[in-house]
């Protein structure tokens, strides 16, 4: 499941400071 964490980290950087909202589905 480490791969998923890596993808999430990349998504966070791509989001530019709004990963929590994207993860929450806002």
C-alpha cells in the first residue's frame, strides 16, 4: 500500500496546497 501513499503525495503536490479538501471530496 506504499504505492498508494506515493500517488497521494504526488496528487497533493499537484493540488498545490489543497489535498485535504480533494481527499474529503469537497
